[in-house]
């Protein structure tokens, strides 16, 4: 199936509204290829140039999972995103915070050995 709109991905209405508010009308190639299998719980390995929407390609399925399986009581983190640099981690955190009202914690760097 070729995905041409975000609504075809059957994302939660709040995520679709956030996409619309941000002016995103169609998924990019990496998003159209990565989001459906990620929503099905499959592992995804993707590569695409900078600025093509890779962050949203993995954040949207992660946020959808949180919405599909709401927490009944507080507990440990339910999603862990690893990045190669602290700067990229902060960019991802900023991006994630714009999608939903979620708490984000960035681990401090480990002490130098």
C-alpha cells in the first residue's frame, strides 16, 4: 500500500491535528516507508538525507503507541530514544515536545573515564 496522506496512517486525531497545525499535509518518502511497519510493531531501519522527516518517522509511531496504551499509574519511562550526540538528543526532545504534552528527560553525560 502506498501512503499518500497522514490520515491513511490511522494516527490518533490529536496527532493528525498537530501535523495539520504544523503545515504537514503529506508524509515524506521516509515517513511513508517507515511509519506503517513501525505502527505494526516491526523493526525499521531507514536512511534519508537531513531534513526529510526521519525524526517524525519514528516519533509518530512512538507517540501513537503511548496513546494506544495509556499508562494507568506513574512508572518508569516507556520510550527510550538513543542518539549519537547530546545536541541531537536535545533536537529530538524539542521535536517530541511539540507533538504532545509529554515529559522528556535527557540523561546527563557520563563522567569522562
